């Protein structure tokens, strides 16, 4: 299953999110604004983005002066992230690794975040356990995801925009727990089981507007509602 997932995302790396490449600065400003809302402005933090893809979020946070590591299963995606970081003159440590077994040390991070990752995982519970392991006590987790394979009436979409996805994921998608009904409530319930607390969530309306304005046909095909952002803290052990 992981081989098929890796094959697909290696393939997608050459064109994933490229429709927004011309407006990367605008997108980065949106993420910087979001990070400024949820992080202390006067404290440099250690952060890791799991499933970094082309690295836009990791680069945005690093550009704000933070120490950021980006992890991805796909080496091709990491090459994209490295090129984007170089273009923006930002240092991000990039590490090849599986979200369900992240090759980083316990308890060293103040902030862990992911975007559009959770639905792709055969064992999202293992990822949430890894987030708990990697965070310091009281550390913050941010998960951004959405409802990708549902029509507005709740029925399942039969086809995606990519034939290779339909081919490689035909046997994979039924084994992805959060490929369907990937709601903030479900994510919060799973995270609570793994020791997280102080949950909040909201729709990312500004980011949704950015997506629709810069790629209206892709937005209509992929988004039935704005992406959602869930925040939660690792329960302190003291």
C-alpha cells in the first residue's frame, strides 16, 4: 500500500500545487498571518511539518525566524521543497520519512503541523501518536485537512482529476480511514485519545478565497467547503 502511495506522490511532485507558483509570496503571507495568530511572536520555536510536500508552510514559518524541519515520504517532493526554499532564501531542514514513523527525536518540538496529510494515511492513529511523541509537554499541534472525495450532497465522488490516482488508489482508498468524513470532530476525537487537549477549530476562509481566485476550476473540482484547521495541545505530564 505504501509503495502505491509513494508512487503517486512522486508522480504528482512535478506538478503538485504548480498552479499557485506564480503567487507563492501571496500564499506565504496567508500562512504567516495564520502562524502569527497561533504562535507567540517573541519566542523562537522548533517546529516540524510532516508531509511537507513542496514546503510552502515550512518555508513560511522559517521565514518568520523559526527553526523548521520538513518531513515527507517522497524524495521528489523534498526536492521541490528544497528548490522553493532556495528561491526564497530560507533554511529548512528536509528529512525523508514516513508520517507514521517519523525519524526524529522524542520531545524536541514546540509545534507540529500538517496540511492535507491525515486523509492519506492508512494508520492516522500512528501519526497522531508520533505527534505526541515528538512534541514537548504543552506543545501545539495544527492539522489542516478537508472533505476531498464527497459531493455537496454527501455522496462519494466517483473519479478524481488524475487518472493515476484512480488507478493506484483503487485498492488503497478503502483502507484510508479519513479519506471519507474527514471532519474536525473525528480528528479531535482521535487526537484526544492520544493525549491532546484544548481543541479549537475553524474553516480557513481566507485561504479558500486565495485558492478559488487563483485556480477557480481546480477549486470547484476539489473543494466542497473551505479546508479546516484543528489546533490541540499535548497534555502536560506535570
